[in-house]
C-alpha cells in the first residue's frame, strides 16, 4: 500500500456487541508493522500473528464505539438466543508530515477522533 500525505485511507472493521449491554464500549486495536528483511522487489506473505518474528507494535488504539447511535445499528439473534448489535465501522487514517489522525466513521459519517498511544 502506498501512503500519500493528507490522502485518507479507510480501514473497515466489524464487531458484534450484546444488545443487553445497552451501550457499546471501547474497542482496542493494535497497529503493527512487519519487516521481513527481504528486498522490496521480493514480497513475501506476512505472518498471521502479531507476536511472529519481524512484527512490532506501532500503536494501540482505543476506538470509542459508544459514540455510535445504536438506533442506526443492525441486530441479529445469536445461536445463544441473545440479540447482538452488528457494528460495521471504519477507521479513516490521514497522514501528514507532523501527525497521524484516526477518525471513527459509520455510514459515511464521522464520529470524532480515536485515541492512539504510540509505542
């Protein structure tokens, strides 16, 4: 992926949360980078797990899903008989020379910035 300054990148996420909780919570996401040590013209398949060799943590995000209005979310009945919110959301990432900004988005509407702790 080529990153261009000021051009946003949308990353799609999906999660489910019990309706009985009455409110969505904070979702924690870890951003990692992978350095395979190979030449750029010889791509290899990245590892599946963050604790694999060559993988290091860049940042930890705290995504405030509680900002999303639950009335706009779809629900489904799980195998356990409980109702679950289906939450499809995006993190819009914008890079500039001085900062990286993460924004929570749902149904093409912004719901504020996302807290990022850089490691």
